[in-house]
C-alpha cells in the first residue's frame, strides 16, 4: 500500500476540526486525521507493506523547465533568491514535521526523493512491485498507474476517510473512456488547471476520450494531425496543430516517473513501534491521544 501522504494530510486538515489542539494550543487536526486514516486503511486492507510517499520536491525544476506554468499558481511568495515554496494554510505547515516524526517513531516507511514528487516515488514503487498494489490518493493523476493485469488499483477518498472509491480499469473506462495507460494521454490533451497544465484549447475530457478512442493513443492523435486523410474536423486539426509545442513536452510532465532512485528502506508494515519512547513522548507533547493509540492497537493485532 502506497500513500500519497500530502494528499491525505491535506484532506485530513480540511476534514477534521481545527479545534483538535496540542496542550500548547498548536492545531494537530491534520496529524490526528492522518493517523485515523492510516488506522482505517490498515484495519480494512491489512497490507503487507506500507509506504508513506512524500513530496521532497513538489514542483521539480525539470517539469517547470518544460512547462513554466506547472503548479505556478500554487507558489507562495518566497525570498527573492529562495526556492519555490508551496502555499499551504498557516496552521497546516507546522503539523508536517510532527507527522514525519510520528511516522518515523512508529516505523512506517517514509520516502521522499530530491527533485521528485510523491507521485514519482509511488510510480517507481509500483513499477518495482512483484504483487498487487493499492495506491491511496485524492489525486487523479495517479489513475495512469491503474493496471488490472498487475493488480494495481487506486483507492480514492470520496467522503472523509471512511469512503473510498476502488478504482480499477472498469471504473476508468466507465468514467473517462480510457484505461490506466490511456489516462495520462487524456490528461495531457484535456489539461489540468489545478496543476497549471493548459491542455489543448477547446479539447475537453469528452473530446479527448473520443480522439483517443479513434486514434489509439497520443502518438496516434499526433500522427492523425499530419495525415490529411485522418478523420479530424478542421477545428480539431487546427487546435491540435496550434498546440503541438505543448504536446511535444507535456507527456514527460504528465507521466509519473518510474525510475526514481529510491533509498533502501524496510517497507514491511510494523507490528510494534520502532521507538516506543519517542512515540510516547510525541503523544504527550502533541496530545495525539486516541488517534495514535488506536493505530498502535491496530498494528499489534
């Protein structure tokens, strides 16, 4: 089981009341919400391995170099010479180091790799997996990894942490008209304003799905643009032709990397805390109470 950790703690932050606070008044709603989420996932799915995948670089320079607008609207004002900083709620940022410390003390593998997003870490773990993989994320970008033949599916939270949409190829075909392999091509054509990806102007989700159904994949669509006999409307041909500079670079930006240099980490789900004293200290310091205790009980069971 691979967790898109930032996606999940963002959801926890907005889904759990900020009135949950540490003894010193620091909000810990994202911390406790994420622990409750992990507890529920372990109870319901009993994974053999569990990895909390992290954004070591939420806006990698190599993606920005190809498409400068990539996630540009999420950049907070930073020091003139400093790196891009993701704009997050003021009371969420202080909770992230607490989340990391708790995961480390529990012994739950936590992996982030410089110059890569959590999606890329997930993509690489998935590519290397020899058995079924459940990816837990609120980010549709990872639908491109769904693969029935390999047992790769996405568990997508639709309501809080208790209701998950189990997304396999049948769900993707019904909703988007493509399978996992086709989803990245669909996303490239359609674009994604939340990631600063413009897409092809005038080509929405339905048109993108129809083009892929007609021509097979994005290279097939691009070949059709060059073929005067291909069944494209004049408007479609014009729009795709005008978008060629974008379409030449976008696939590398949209595609989740599968060759990230992962560090050697033990990924087995722990049954006891790696550092019980640190767990106890963190529970006391941050008032993690029942959330942490429930997860410890679940891990031992």
